[in-house]
C-alpha cells in the first residue's frame, strides 16, 4: 500500500519455518526477522553474520515470518 503512494519500504520476503531453521541467509545481512502478523517488537530479531542460528527449541515462528532488510534509525 505504501509503495503505491511512492513511499520507500524495506524489501523483504515471507519465510517459512523450514527456511528459518535451515540457517541459510534469507536476505543480505543484516536483516530483521519478525512475526507475520505481529504489531510490536516481541519476537523480532536482528539477524547478522554472527547471529546464533534458530533450532526447533528457539524458533518461535509456527508457520511463517517476515524477513525484511534492516534500515537503521
């Protein structure tokens, strides 16, 4: 919706739980991984080269999550 009005938006993609658990970078580092329908900073993670990889016990995303480029500020 914002792009339709010419506003810059973070590039991103929907990532499945399987993609997250694979440990493969979803976007260029750094990027943000957050709940698909979340409205706060809960379960929001800044991912970089040194980030600990998610596993079955630490992955809070049940089906999908949003991976978006990190924009400082």
